């Protein structure tokens, strides 16, 4: 199934990623290439009766018109510099397919070759401390020096620090956005452009011209962890947004690294920004590190990469 068919099907209400994958796998196994062919299939063999009826009703409309309208939309995206990559495309990152509810379509601006690079996610609070900034900067400098692509969310605070540090060091960075054509927060529009100007990449799963909603930020977080071989959490409260990406990484058995706060001044450990970090270390859900074991940390990430390459 091609991008255009997937772009049409994702408009069906109630058709989520899990059922979309079932349909894609079925069409590949049975060499079904068009929606007209899919319309002839007993869809209850793939999804539940209610959803099968919704899909059939949708496909009972003028299929040629559906193709025409979506193709016009895709052409406009291309004119706007937006590249669409479907989960059925070879360029779609295999590591992201393993994630929680993988996006059916990635809307991209910039260097899509970075999708196949060594990605690590760097996340944290919007209200970082000065010590947190120093730890983040030093860690990112090491990662960039070792050719890792830095993935973050373009938010103020830790995200912003990681993107800027990467650019300053001449490294590669990917920003995961809620919507590709609506930079959030607006204060980081220049940073987004700097990323593009320096060979970076912007990604979103929500199609252009969609109104912004805060729930899109949570959905974005899982892509950061899903795209990455490891996740670094620098500072986070116990209920901070960073914990969404962290929990996804844990479910996916991706290494989670946190600064070893127990080796820092006691007054720093008591801050709200460290509650989440303390929890992750105390429950052994993260690997605490200092600058003394950067190399060990790097080898752990590379080992994960080597293990995946054998699958």
C-alpha cells in the first residue's frame, strides 16, 4: 500500500494505528494495491464489524475523487517543502515501527536522511536550573562528538538547550513538533529555522493546517522515545511531561539515562525539577551517570544498536 492510500484511510474516524497496521499487513500479504481492491475484501477478516462497516461506507463513495483530492493535498504539501513518509515506505525508521502506536505518516521538513542515523532523545523540564543546563550541555557535547543525532521537542528549557548545543557543536538534530506547519512555542520559530538551515530535520505526525491542542504534545513525546536508541532525562518533576517519553522508552526496553544527582550538592537534590530523576534512579528505571562514565554509557547505546541490527 502506498502513501496515497494510507493518507486516504487515516481520515476514517475510529481507524487507529493498530488497525491500520492490520490492514497494511493484510494488503501486503494478499498483494492488494488499491482501495478499489480493498473495497472488495471482507473487512471483518481484518478488523471488528463496526469498523469494517465504517471503512466500507467510506470506500463506497467515489474512490477516484478520494484519490484526486488527496493527491492535490500531497502536491500542496510538497510545494510547501513538506515531505510525507508513510509507515509502508522503506525510508520509515524500523525502530519507530516498534514504538507505542507508531505514526502512520510522518510529515517532515529538512534532512530526512537523519531518520536512519544514530538517534538519542534528550528531554527535560521547561523550568531548568543552571546546574541542569550545565549537565545537559556537557552531555550533549559528548553525544554530538560521538556522532549521535540529538532528538528533542523544541520546547523551552532543556529541549531548547539540547538543540542549540547540538547546532553550536556542528551536530545533527531532529525536532519533534505537534504540527509541522505551526511551530510551538512560537518563541522558537527562529530555532526551528536554524535547525533546517544547518541540515537538521523537523517532524510531526499531525497533518498540516490542523488546529493546535495540548494533547498533541503528549502524543509527540512517544515519537521522541520511539525514534531513539536511548533517552536522556536531565531534569523533570515526578509528573512532568518528560515522564511520558521516559515511560514509553522503558516499555520499549530502551536505556534511560539520568544524571547521578546523588553526587551533586544536597540543596540541588531537593528541588522539584529533580523529583522525577530521583524516582527513576531509586526505582532502578534509569541508569545514573556522571562525566566519569561517559564511555561506558556510549558503549551501552551502541550495544543496543548492534543487538537491533541482528534482528
